[in-house]
C-alpha cells in the first residue's frame, strides 16, 4: 500500500480540468462535507477496482468544515493508493486547510495558452525520464520553468516523482536556480 498524494486542482478553471486527472474512472463526486465524505468512503470501498485506480472527486473546497477535513486526512492515510485516488478542487487555494494542502500535489489550473513554458517543461520531463542530462542541464537554466514542470508532472500522473521532488522544490532554500541539482540528486536516491 503506497502513500496517497491527492491532486489539488485550484484556480478559476479548476473544475473544468477534473477529467484530465481522473482517466474517466470517477466513482464518486461530491462536496467536502462530513456526511458526503462518509458516503464516498462507503462507495469507494464497495467499488470494484480491476484494471486500475478509481477516483473520488471532492470539491469545491470553499467552505469545508474542520470535521470534514479531518475525515479526509484519515481517509488519505488508510486507503490503498494503488486502488483509490482523490482529486480535490477549489477556486480559492486559501480555502483548503494547510494539513490537507500539505498532503497534495497542488496544480494551478489555467488555460494552456497562458503557460508560455509548457513545451519546455514537457521536454524537460521527457529528457529527465530518459536520463538525457545534457538536455536537462540546458533546460533547467530558467527558474521560470519550475511551475510548468510541476504541471507536467501532474498531467503525466507521475506522483511518485513528485513525492521524491516535493520536499526540495517546496523548501525555502530552493530558489529555482538549482533545479538541475535537485533532479540529478533525485535519480541517485535509493
């Protein structure tokens, strides 16, 4: 059983991006209210999960109650991440309690044309996956690429790579200029 890293979609068009992150296998969709989350758990646990993970979509998070956030955190810890995945969404990222946010891969949802670094970030991801360090080195010279690279990780569904990179990319010491070193170290981790 792996550690679950839910995706947290946020921004003005977050809801419209849900289908990109669920592979069409949504078993439950509802608001982050305690009773609704209990219903979700029952439906998830009762669903057949042959052929891949099933998804629960939870949102919008604008007025989540503390009890519901606590129940969600408990569910993240107990459910098998190989069978069940969560996609949370909100228009306002500040509305999601920090204990929930800290467990998520945050993805700012925008219209693709707004991300001028998307193509570069995709090339960076592909070079990283192929161990093409010359290309990785040339592409990581721009600190503007970081947010786009994180978006590519989310779209590609590579939550295991995000789990490895997350602490360093979110640390106060990370300034964006040392992305190459962070990526290189991640390949050397056991």
